[in-house]
């Protein structure tokens, strides 16, 4: 195993992890924290926060960076929206992030389930801000409309990497389609904050990173996140470089100068990491 | 009372981890919540907090060892 740089250090508290894991198991909920083997799981669970992953734990796509399993998908649990709303209440969250596996097998890509979940959270937890991190829904506008109509505070759709790496990193996705998703959401509902993010460390150049920033800004994107790609297992695409904290700080400075309302950029940033802070920052 | 400290399972797929460093030595006083040791896994290095307060009585592995999940790596004599 390659030695990690000093800045890739996280804390782990067994009791805190087991408490949140137990709650999720009781309510039959998945978190992307666990399924993606997120490095921040220990910190977030200790703060009693998590990013929920709806529509099952099996994805219909095969992105080469992602630790979420692919294969035969599960039946959608109609009780999931209610259970998730109950977990938000039990964890006393003020801001909830809900993502999903990609469900290209479903007619609406899971859009209605997203909307049902947003609505259930809102009914049981008035005042809680809601962020959804959605798949591209194959760019189908009427499916995006279903999510938009549920009126979450933030719609995030991650571009994930620079355009040039799509064939290798996200073979079933399309860079332009992802940018178009962000464009459509902002055009249809300007009051909803839009958010996207990328991983670095796959060998991209600064110019390619800045191009993603420009493309996102051109479609009115409010919040941008940049974090280090970390290889979940030897089967996944390899890390080309551990980007230094100084370089992340430079990306943040340049991105803010370009015009984003908020940029989170550091090695362990993930799109939902400290998302509440990003929303507050994005309001300015 | 003595408590065995096991190699934690830091992710679903984890079968082994590399002991990156001890933050305490045998004979040291340990407080609950203090970092006891560091484990290197595929993605990061995790600083594992002690769940017990007491004296670290014995350690069975050294930095650099690859250890199976649940294997006993140390013993704490609890307060």
C-alpha cells in the first residue's frame, strides 16, 4: 500500500460510528458515507451527520472512481422517504443531504422518489434545509422538473472530473449533459442554489480544472467543490497525484475570483462535506 | 478489568489494515478519546481513538505490520 501524505489523516471513533450505523440499519437506510467508503465518515458520524443514499445501494452505472456497487438493482422501498425523514428528526439535522445511486432502469430515473423524500423530510422536519445530489437523470427535462418542483434548497449534480477524462472515468456519463443539467435547473428555478464538484488527482491540468469552473459558472452554478480523488481499491482507477493543500487553496482563490459564491477546496472535501457551511456561504 | 483492543473494521470491504504508528507506548496512561494508534487503509490514515481509559498494558504489533480485522493488537488495563 502506497504511503499517504501527511494531510490525508482522519479520526475514527468506534462508538460514534456504531451509533449512526445502528440508526441507519434500524431504519433500513443507506448512506453514501458507508457505501462509498468516505474518508470523512468518522468525523461526520461523530457530529451525528450523514449523507443519505436513496433508491438502494446498487448502481446501474460503472464509474471507475466510485466504490458504490454496480449490478442487479433493488426494488425501490416505498417507505424509504418516511424512514429518512425520521432519521433526520432523530439526528436533529438542520441541513440534510440526500443522494442516490443512478437508476437508469427506472422510467423517471428515480425523480419521483427524490421528490417524495424531499416532501417527507419537510413535513416531519419543518425548517430543515434540503440538498439533493442527483444523478443526471439522463438529462430528461421532465424528470428534472419533478425534482425541481419539490423545491429543495440546493440541487447538486457533480461533474466529477474534467471533460477529457470522461471516457475513462465516467464511461456512461456525458460532460455536456451534466453541464446541461446544471443549466436547466438554474434556468427553471433561479432561486434554487446549484452546486457541482470535481475530484482532482487523476492527472488533470490546471487549465482543465479552470475550464470546468468556467463551464459551471457559465450556467450560473453557485457552489463548487474540489477534493482529492482517493482510490477505494486496487480495482479502481489509480491516483495519479496527491494534490497539495497549497494547490487546493490556490484553486479556491482562483475559483472565488472567477465568481463562485462559495468554493470548498481541500484534500478531504467531498461534495456533501460540511454542506451546511457551503449553503450559507453560497447565499452571499 | 482488562480490555482487548482489536483491529477496527474501518470500511465494509476492509479485511486488513496497516498499523501506521502507535501514539502510545506500553505502560502509558490512556484516556478515552485520545488517539491510540493510526491505521493506513486504501484511502487514508485513520487516527483511532481509545474507547477506554486506563494503562496500555501490552501491544502485540509494530508500525508497518499488516493486521487482520478483529485481531487483538493491544490490551488496556481499564481504570
